[in-house]
C-alpha cells in the first residue's frame, strides 16, 4: 500500500479505477490456467484455530507503475525464480511464487488491496490463483462518498464476487445465512459508518468490515495498529503486524519490529478470533510485510524498516518463517531455550524505588533514538510499560521497548534506545537475586541502576552490586504475552 501521504491523489485514482472497470469487459476476461497457477511449495495445514487466516497483498506494486524499476523497490529486493529483483505483481511468475509461499505458511485467504485504485488485472489473476488452489480472496476499498461506494459495490459484485467465469466461488463470504461476500473498507471510521448505514441494492449484497491506518477500535482488519494501544481482544477479527507507526511523515518513527509482531500474534493466539489477519505479505513501505526471501539491507525507508533477526542481523527469511511457524503450529517457540525467563513481554519495576520507567515518544520524529530511559516517563498506557525479552543464549537477552521497536543499549554510562544491531551494547546478562533480576551490559560490564526516586531520573550504568536494590528489578510477565 502506497504511503497515505498521497491519499488525496489516490482517492481520485480510485474513482478513475472504478469508472474504467465498466469499460474493460472484465467479466469476460480469461486468465490462462497454465502451470503458473500451481504453487511450487506444498500447502501447509493451519494449526491456528481461526477459520479465516488472511494476509493483504499489494497488487498495485508492479511494472505498470511509472516509479517501478526492475532491480529493486526502494533498495529492497526479493528472490523470484532464482533472481534478486523488484516486486512485480503484474508478472505471473511472481504471483505464483508469492501465492505458493503464502499458502505454504498456512494462509488461506488473500485481501487484495485496491484502496489505491490500482492493480485490478493483477488482482483478478490472484483470484484465479486462489480459485485454482482452494483459497479465498476479497478486496479492500476506499471511497469518497456513499454514492461512489454503491457504484464500487456493483463493480465488485459483477467482476469479483459473482464473476461470470465461475471463479467468484473463491470470493470470501461471511457466516450469515445466506452468506454475504466481504468487502474490507479502508477508510475513516466516519465514512465506514456511513457506508454500513447505506441501503443501496449493491451495498446490501455485502458484509462490510473496517481497516484503518489510524484509530484503535475492536475488530480491525488492518492496516496499522497504534503501538501505544496495541492489539485489541476480539473473537471476531484481529490484526497482527510488525509495524510500529508513530508518524507517517517521518520514516524514522515508523518501524518494523519482530518483537511487536510476536506480541500481536500471541494476542491472536490468546483470543482465537474467527478472522486472523497477518500483516500484508509484500508491504515493504508501510512496515507490515513478511515476504519470504526478501533482502532489506539497502532499504531507503530507513534503518527501522529493515528485517532483522533477534541478534540484530539482517535476515531474508526470519519474518516469513515466524509467520509460518505461528500459523502452521498454532504457537510460537523461543529461539534459544534454557534462559532464566521465557521470551516475551514483561513490565520492569525498580526494587528500591518501586517505579517503572519509559522513554520519550517518537511522534512525529524519531526523538527516541538515542534517548535515555527515565522514571515515569510516558507511561500513560499499558503498552508503554512493556519490554520484550529475547534470549540470545547464556542468559544474555535483547530487550526491546515494544511501543518503539527499539532495543535497550549501553551508551557510556547511560541506557538508551537504539535500532537493532548485532552489538554487545545491546546484550544484557540476567542474574536472579531472591526472585529479583540484575541486568548487566555485556559491553560495559556495568549494570542498570537508578540513583534517585525523582520522576525523570534517568537509568544509568554503574559497577555491578547485586545486593543493591537500586540495581534490582521486578520482572512481571504480561498476560498472554509470554512464549511458553
């Protein structure tokens, strides 16, 4: 999905798209059913209890766009048919490989992103693929008015949900009787409510569900979660994502985080929604992506947009493999067993002063990069109190502030937030003292400490004294946030 900085332009493009659909005779379009429709990987059964396990696909990303280049997408490359290159959803080989990987990960439904008013032909080709491979598909739309949306619903009914070539049976329908096809509405909540209330004959054929890049409400199908709010429990629909979005206008404050992704997937596991939506497979710009064989080393979206493993190394497969594990086994496992604590989310409270600590918010610029952690700073929501621990072996841990997607790092005698890196400054050795924990940095060999009780007192690093309660912390596991 193209960054919503261009929303006004794209809304006009959407109007053009739906107007042009009626002139393309799409109901008669024949998409060849040759071998590119056969996944190259064996489909994986899903152990996740959710009935519908979906991911978005950005069908607009392809060689019909003026900005597209063959070699890379904003510095990012994917491996398709043995060649590192740019995403191209207009290419049948790309579509077949993406669908094969998605299906191998246990996903059974694609959400085709038409909210930018593009990608119709690629989307229709994906519908044929889904039809041929026993998967479901639905579309996501934006609109400018209920009148325009009524027209759009007519288009979706004719050319997608009720296609004359028979592939409409692959279109996702709800559980009502009779079952209605679903449209994901990527729009403001006000516009969504207006569309739901509208009673036109075309709109009435569909069940509408909501997605947004802002605003936290239950039953969202995407497109972003507000990191200070986090996932909202539901038995209907929940969205998991690696994206921690604080400001769309600044790349540095919009990041990918494996820890945040794990946390949101654990929330789905805990609530078992009927619809589980797992990011957007090929979304490289808005941080939702988990595409397989993807090299983000040279991403020009910034350091925070790169896919890294728990050690801080660039990884081409870690996000994909994590989703595949979650969906096909129904759970997540720790990367390195045997640590003093399980991987997962914890609150941290200083023993001496009985206080928690936080950091300045990165909205709308990344002022938290390099910022110190301080007593009672920005702890207005529960999420801002959560720290994610990854065991790296030998009781050494990476600690991530969940809402920022940044790691705790030593910088001289200070503890600051930093982009993930394979550095001993981001490794913390845990020792347990009477059920309390002392955290010692592996670079400085000094330990986390608070020198005073005053709010705003920064955490510092001092010579380790395990008997000092100023250096001891109570780690409390977050409910449903621990990998067992």
